[in-house]
């Protein structure tokens, strides 16, 4: 009984559970003309490119264009 009275006396607090947010549409990545993939594999390629971009800070083809080949 005391628990019910405390609950009524305390202000309502939101539950600490995960917040439901609508899923964001994945950003459409325009691949360079020399990179091709099937429509079926496009989501895999998109995820791979996003991971590289997070680590390096650029799209893979931008980063690779800056790297000078060893001679």
C-alpha cells in the first residue's frame, strides 16, 4: 500500500527504455563509374562504404585518390 502512495506522490518519470524512432532512410551513395555491383548487393556495398567513411573520414575513392602509389 505504501508503494502505491509513493508512486502517486512522485512525479511521473519516463521509462529508461529505448526510444522508438523511425528508421532513417539510408543515404544514397553514388558509386564511381568504375565500381559496379548488383542491386542485390548494393546494401552490403553501402554499409562497407559507410564503415570506411567513419574510420577514414572520407569516401574510399576520395581517400584512395590521395594515396600516392609506391614506386
